[in-house]
C-alpha cells in the first residue's frame, strides 16, 4: 500500500513539474482546447512567463520585443478575467496574480529610461482595470441577494 501511495505521489510531483516547465507556445496551444474553468490558470501562467521574458528583454536592450511581451501580459490577463467571470471559477486567484504582476511591472518600469516607460505605464493601468472588473464581479450586490 505504501509503495502505491509513494508511486502516486512521485507521479503527481513529476506531472506537476512537467506542467510548470511548459513554454509559452505550448500553453497557448493548450489554451484553445482547455475546459473553460481551466483557462484562467493557463492564461495567468502565460502572462507570468511573458513578464519574465519582458524583464529579460528589457535588461538585454530589446525594448520593442519587451513591449510586445508586455502586450501579451495584458492580453492574457484580460482573457483570464473573461474566462474567470464566464466560468465563475478562479476569480480571486486571477485578481491576486494581476496585482502581483502589476507590482512586478512597476518594479521593471523604475529600472527603465523615461522614454521606455510608457508601455509599462499603459499595461499597469490596464491590469488595474482587469482587477477592478474582477473585484466588481466578486463583490457585486447581485451576489449578496442570492
């Protein structure tokens, strides 16, 4: 019995690690066929990977590519918001992750030259709009009347 439990634990651990090592193109491919309740998490993972990529690209001086990655961050958080509201699942988690990413983008923005900050400022504002929509969904009056 212990061997079976150990085997299942190791299998689950391996599967979890493999899922975390997925690339952005793999996650984008999975997103299309994912169940509606799984889409918010996949979108958030794509956005988080793109934040890391943007940070690296900014550090390497590839501003245009970094701005494209930041655009992806916002787009996938908007998709995560829409999927979370539609499926009524993971709304809180998407809001929390959007807040964390917004802080990370603010940190990156402070390291950039003034002329390179505009795209990040716009992305931060759009993430705040995503958060506001999610908070409105979580705490709307219609939920209290159910």
